[in-house]
C-alpha cells in the first residue's frame, strides 16, 4: 500500500530515536516495511519505544540500541549493530543532536566542541560506516541527515554552535552525495523549521527562565508559530514522512538535496 514509498527489505538506523522526530521517523520507516534499529543514549527508553512500534502492528520490525553518538566508535558501532540484527544496513537517518544556547561572545571552546561533536562529527562517521557497509554489500542505499533551517538562516541569537553544526551537515551532505553517487548511494538532508517536540518545548522553557544577560528567549506556543505562514509548528510525523520520501524509490533521482520542511518560515 506504500507504493513507491515502500521500504520492504530495507534495514535502517535512526539516531536520536527515543523521542521527537527520531521516534516518529522510526515508526514510519517500520510502517513502510523497513527493519529499524532505534539508537539513543537512553537505552531503557529506546528499548521501550522499539517495543511500542512492534506492538502497533507495523510491517517491518524494530529493535532498540543504546549508544552515545558523541563517541565515534559507538557511532560506527550502530551500523554493525544493524547488520547483526537484520543482516544488512541500507538506510541511515542521522537525527541525534543537541541545541544548547550560548552567545557568540560567551561560549567556550568546550561548549562549541560538545555541540559539533554530537551534531556533526558523530553523524559524519556514522554515515561513513554506513556507506562503507553499503558499498561492500553492493547495496544502493540512502542516507538522510536531519539539518535545520538554521543552516540557512539563524532563527535566534545564541545558537552559533548549533547553526555551524547544521550548516556543516548540509555541506557534508552535498560532498558525500557527490562521492557516493557512482555507488548508487543517495545522500540528502532535511531542514525542518520549528517542530513541536519534547526537546523543543524544554529548550524554550529553559530560555524563558534564563537571566536577562542570557540569549534572547525564543517565543513559545502560539507566539513561536506567528512568523510561520502556515500558522503552526510542524508535528514530528510531518518530518518523518519527508524522511520516508527521501529514503524510498520515490526519490530515486534525488541526491545532494536539502529539503526544507518549515511551513514557509524562510519566506518571512
């Protein structure tokens, strides 16, 4: 019933899969027929989430795997864990990331490195391991990197490190797409705008409670949606469906692209 979006026979790794966009993506990939390895630092929660997906009656399957993507060996190990569980790895969704705020004038090298290590470095080496496995197996796979509209235009002050990591993600997407196209491996990115996730709500609450010297707080609730032409933030599932498109044969001639899913935010 998924037509050109069918993912039957695929085996996917989704990072940051215990909540938000990652969990919604894992569920949709499994509904489309893929076997899915859900990866997150919270091992207990990600195992629970995998069980929830299986219990929902999806066509594919789901398994939880605990890993900290800031550890390069762990990032690479997620691909081997997928192969061990399902016999192959044909899809990777690099979703894990953090977005702490610190002004450009106050952030430390340690702060900057922490953001770049997880958001970009871990994703790059997970993608490297996935691509190497696909090339060795002769699989024509797909890698989807979750970037952000912040890669294209800052949404607020205080996110210089985050913005740099997401801009890097877009650049790496293009470079890897160029290199891997001869192997039949497609690499694309998605740039969401505001998404109504647990993490985004917690971030907004923290900023709203910050002292006056901290970065200007982001708007919350209806105010956050006011600059969006469609009048609301995205649901995680709306990003997940875009991932399914890029991962599937419906996007068989799409590589090196950054698909903006922002409700028109960049138009304002």
